[in-house]
């Protein structure tokens, strides 16, 4: 099985974290709830373009090391206004030091966007498209993308276990499949 890291873009103990923990229980992937980490906002100084290191010495130092050691990156984000969460955006911005060194190139990317919209509404797909564009720009290979609809309460996936089972099963299969 591929070594994976699961990045959770919600501070709540809700659907995103629930799904991440289900995946981790079946894959031994590491789960990181981004909001629980001390991560400074990127200022766009571009110092990392020159030095290959960020000027901030915060929790991203360890998280970047974990990303580099992983074969696959799973991003689970709630959607807000058709976008990924602010926590995920903050995290992605701070990956620039390893984007410039091309250490993301070839890593496999799996994205999950969870939202309250009904199936057919495009807002969840917009969030997934944005995450896919990040992966493409970083040279990553998008191997799976999963929209999850109609989740407003923080327990909607618990109550709709068939959706959680299907997405978890599909992600496990992707992690078991060798290139």
C-alpha cells in the first residue's frame, strides 16, 4: 500500500475528519487536521524561490517533510462558496518551497470536497477543480476526485454510511494500486 498523508481542511470534528479517520483506519495513512497546526500565512515574499526554505519556522517544516516522504496526498476539504476551505488554501500556499524544488512532481493526489449542495449543483465541483489545478500546477498526478453532497450537519456522513463506505472503499483501492 502506498504511504499516504491525509490533510483535513476543516477545524470541526465533522464529516471531513470522520472520512479521514475511516480512510486512515484502513490504510495506516497519517491524518493531519490543518487547523490544529501552527501555520503562518504565506506573505508572498518568494524567499523560498531562492533558498528553497520558508522564512517561517512553524509546523509546516514537519508537514513538508511528511509530504516529501509520502507517495500519495489526500486532501479532504469542506466547500465554501464553491472553493476549498481557507485552511487548505493556506496549506497549499505554504508548499511553495517544495514546489520550487519539484518534490511534489509525480506524487499522487486524491481530492475530496464535501458540501451542503445537492447533486447537480456545481459548487462542490468548483472546489474539486481548484484542487485539481493545484495538483496539475505542482506536477502531481490526480488519481481520484470525489464530491460528497448534502452534508450540512457535522454528522451527515455518519448518518449516510453508504456514501462514506463508497468513498472510503474507492480511496483504499487507489492506494492499493501500484503505478
